C-alpha cells in the first residue's frame, strides 16, 4: 500500500512555506508500511518474515493506543489552537483510518497467501482457523488438562451467575463464549427460544507460550495458537453446556494524554483546560476477532458500558505482536547466525576498569560481544576500591544483568544510586517491582519527576586511587533494557576520559537534586551535550557553522542517523542549510517531519530509511566541520520531548580511530542498496534502483564485517 498523492496530497497542499512539516502520525504509518514490505520480501527467511509481521502489529497497536486518542482529543480543541498547529484532526483521522484499513488488509494477505506458504515450504504448518488432525486432538486434550486448566478463570457475564465487576483486564485477552445448556438447546430447536449464556475465559499467555508446538507428522512440524487449544477443549471447561460460538476480545486502555511531550507547557495547559470543559475522556478501545455477530457485540458493549464506536474489528486472530516470539523452526528459516566479535586487545580475565585507564572502548552492538558491558558493572561491583556507582535505568527487565550487578555492589558496601523512570507507558509495574528489590538490597533508587525523565543511557563508576579518584563512564545510544537480546543496533563508549567523567558526575549530582533544569541557569557542560541545558543550542550552532563554511565556498556536509526527527526549529535549520549549499542526508528509522523534495525548500535533502534483521536504534550526528569532522553519538532523538521533557546525553567521538570507524558505519548506511529505501514527498518507501553491475551493500552485514575486520577474529565470545 503506497500513500497516494490523493488525500495525502490534499493534506500536504495545506502546508505553505511557513509550515512545511510532515504530520507525525502519517510518518509513523509510513514506517509501519516499511515493516510490511520486509514481511513481504521473499528473500527474507520465513521465520524472520513472521517476526516482521509481529513488529508491524506491535507498532500499529502502539499507534492506535497513543495517537488515535490524542487526535480525538485535539478535535475538541478550539480552532485558533488548531490553526496555530496547522492541524486538521477530523480529516486527518479519516485518512489515518483509511491507511490502517489498507495496511491491515495487506497484512492479512501477506500472512495468509505468502508467509504461511513459505513456512509450509520449510516443513512448518501453522494451524489457522482449521480443525486439528486426530493425533493433534489427543495432544491438545492432554496439553489442556495438564498445562492450561489450572490457569483458566471462566466468568459468567449473563444470567444468575453473572459477575458484576467484569471489565476485562487490558493486560489479558479473553475468549467470549456463547453457551446453552444441553436441555435448553433442545427447547430452542423445538421452537421455544432460550436466552444463551455469555462467558469470558482468560487466555493465560503469562503461563504458556502463545504458540504451542504439536507432534511432528510426516516430516512436518505443527504449531497452534494457544486460544485454539482452549477453543477445542471448551466442552471440558463447561460440562453440560453446548458451545454455540466463541470469539476473542481484548480491551485496550490508552495512556493518559501527555500533551506536554509535544507542546510547550503554556499551550499544553490551555489544551488540557479546554478538554476539561468538554468533559473529554480518553477513549477505550475494544478489539475483537472478525466475524463476531452484532448481537454479541451489543451485549458486551452494554455490559462493559463501552460505545460501539470504540469497538475495532481485527483479523482472524488478535495480538499478532506475539509473532515476535514465534518458535524456532530450523536454520534455513532464520538469518544465518552472526557470532559476536571479541573486542581486540582486551583480556576478559583482566579488570576492565584497569584497561579503560589505558584506552577507551567503542562497542558496535550487537556485532561486538556484550562481555565488556557485563564486565564493566561486574568489576565495579567486586572491585574493593570502587566506592560509588551511578546509573540511569529507563526501563528494567526481569532478566537484567545490570540489576543483579547493582544489588551485588550495594551488598558489598558500595554507594549505588539508580535513577529509575516510572513514566514509561508500558513498563511501570515491572519497574516498580525491580526498584523494590534493589531498595531491599541497599540501592538508593531515585524516581524521575514530571518533566525530568532520565532517558540518557549513562553510568559512572568512582574508584579510590592513591592520588584522588579514578572515574569510569558508560555512554550509550541505547538502554540496558534487554541489552543482551542481540536484536538492536546501538553504540556504547566505555571511557575514563577526565572531562567526560567529570561532566557526567556533574549531571548525576544535578539529577539527585530533583530540581527542574530552568532553576539552574548554568551548568558547565562542554564535552557533553545535555538536553534541557545545552544540546539544542549546540546542534543549532553546528548547523550554522556548516552554513558559514558553505557561504565561504568550502565543502559543507551534515549526515544524521536518528530514530525520529520532529523538532521544527532544527528542521528549519536543515532547510536553510540545504538552500545555502550544505549537503544534508538523513537516515531516519521511524517518524520524520521534514518533507523531502519540496521545490526551493528541501529538493536537495535525501531521506533514507533502513529496516533489516536488527532494529535500528543508533543516533549518529556527523558534521564535516571544514575537514575537522565532528561526530557525536546520542541517546535522544530530535523531538520536543527529548529536548524539553527528558534528560538525554549527546557525546563526542574524539579518538581518530573511532572516528574512522563511525565514518565507515555511516558510509555503509548511505551505500545500502538492499534494505534502504528513499522517502518521497508523500512518505512512500521507494526502493532504491539497484543495478546488477553494482556491488550489493547491506548496511548491517557491512557493519558486522567491519567489526570483524577491526577485531581479533581468533577469539569469539557468545
């Protein structure tokens, strides 16, 4: 599905030269379509295509949960505010629903007509709304009684057994079953209608995988959805009843509107007040399987006090995001394994902290081994001279190595301070759980305050030395959340550089105060660029500097690799830079509000998007700087919330060797002619014209080979 220049062109035509910005919502949907392109690509291994379908579903689900309620809220706002924002919610929502419908149809076509047959070619059959083979019927019975029965909680929604408080938990999805007692079925057949019972049955994905592997038959492996196992065994769950029909339902609570993340506080407050006057309530979505009859929807809508306009029909199944955990089905169904590369010149048996005193380390993840990161925190926990450890935790995962290291360090008598973000949309409970465990171990946990979210991926270790203190820093583009999952590209700098460490200690000291940045007129950051302090100003200065060099007739170039580009002031600077002759190339994974190819505005700006086996998360900023190339890595994107509502850190790459590595990394992205697409004025993902005469380049493969060439190939560490 390409975004046509029809309705989308009408929206763009509203933009005059004073407001040439692409809508964030439509850009997000351009990214979800790029994921569908990858799922459709026959050169991608079958299981990887399933994973891309899961990633698409996850991203689209987040969009529906976050963006749709925001637009519905904005449709209640006064016209003067909408005109100021150049926002037309009603027409935009209509177009968004059209795109979502088209993408959902394309998803179902890819799944049913392409991906399932590709799995069959690999000897894997995914049961899809079809009866089990007899041997699998026996297995489903046994699996149900031994593995699932104990976790099921059937709740009658109608009749005398009806439970009053039955609003479905958004964290769980349910089978809604329509039942009748056996004798009542006979009465209905005889012409005496009897009202059926409606029952909710939880689907216990917390205790069992969503996908159940069944016995192999004739060389074919079989996989079934968990809910289909439950459907098959409903007669055991409801003895004496006849199952008339059943469909899956899930409620989807949207988070509270975070207007402050997108707008200055005075404007956000105005919008909040107007919504309060309108008695606006964030809408609740109910997602249901296709085919659910109107009578069942009407009953449930009344039962849950949920208007039918909040009900959204999905495909044959719900929660396709679980495809990201589809079971392994053989080597040919996955990308070839890439063994992580050991960091050259470093002996894992030695103290990593001592090694950093001699030379800092730049890790290209997931191509490098994660062992240096593990050692950084483990060595800090056991080194008798380490006195303090400071770390920011944007999200906490149950299997996080870092949490265990911090608790060990605290129990070893070290001062450990962890800054924990609780306001992330989907991980509050897990963060609270592990924060409690860390507190019990002696870790001092400091939660973020509103408007002061610690999004930076940083850590500082202080060690007592003969002459004062030694400091060691972790600076990364990505967090510690599922760090070792080897599914995300990131960069990490481990260093003992005095200036970087001193400024990092200053930042942690400030964060401990809990004060708002505006109360601190000045903090002497020079090497680090910190959002809400000097980052935005530094980026503007760097762009202006390229403009000055271009005006002097010198070469001027800017290359940005980033996840999101939404800040209008910086977009305007890039527009101005390209008009002044600066070469501007953007590699943006997700949302980009800069519109390429606009005559006289951005006709010389190239916007690329790379989607491949690993999720792209690196943020790299390159400025030619009259030959003294400046390269920065950052934890934050160019968005309003990253600059004004969070604490993110941008740090320079100073080592000449590391600079060359990063330049080659960027070159590989720019030369990618396999997984890169170019975005046009309508945010279509246009495949690059690849000629057989050219060398095939895939950035992620090229970057793995780069790391492999740089390091000692004789030692590989998993």
